[in-house]
């Protein structure tokens, strides 16, 4: 398994991942909108969509946003979506989140936030990343 940044041609595989997570096919209009959204998201400075790939199949994805913080001189990195194909567990989530944290460090982010209401992940997994609950998971990067 490897984590890499998504590219526009991943749109079909990401649609299939979303359909697997939802447990139903998307309507054609929704598929086209998802492809447009992907292009827009990837074109914006400071955005990254990380995908977990195994043998050419995308098994997970995490969106990472890096923005200048309001009260701090350092940028803030935020993960607000984490999708895992059915059957993928903690290892897959950890791989994506570790790469997201590495990306945050590489751009000099001072804070790393995981703004996902229900990760379905045990708190100790997130604590391994140095995160603690503050309403949302947030960590000061070292």
C-alpha cells in the first residue's frame, strides 16, 4: 500500500470509492459533479487530496487544506474528509493521516486539525499521531 496525491484521472476510482462507502451507485449527474469538484479542489493552492492505493485500486482518501492561521504566524493544516473502503481499518486510516501530517510539516504548518465528526477510529490511534481531543482533534506540530 502507498499513499500519494490524487490526480485528475483518479476521478473514476474516487467515485467508485464513494459509492462503496455509501453502499449505492451515484446518479450520473452526481458523478459528473464529483469530477468537476475534484478538478476545482486540486487546482486551488494549498489543497491536497491524498489517496491510499493498493495494486492500482484506491482504498481510501483524505482531503488536506492548508491555510494561513488567523491568530498565528504559521499555517494551519486541516483534514476534513477521510474515506475508507469497506473492510479497511486502522492501518489504512493511520497511513493516510501520517501522510497528511507529513504534508502539513513540509509546508511549515504549526497546527494540524482533524475535523471529522465521527472517525470511527479509536482515540489511541489518533493519540499515536500526537493528537488530543479539543472538541475536534488538533495537534501542535513539532
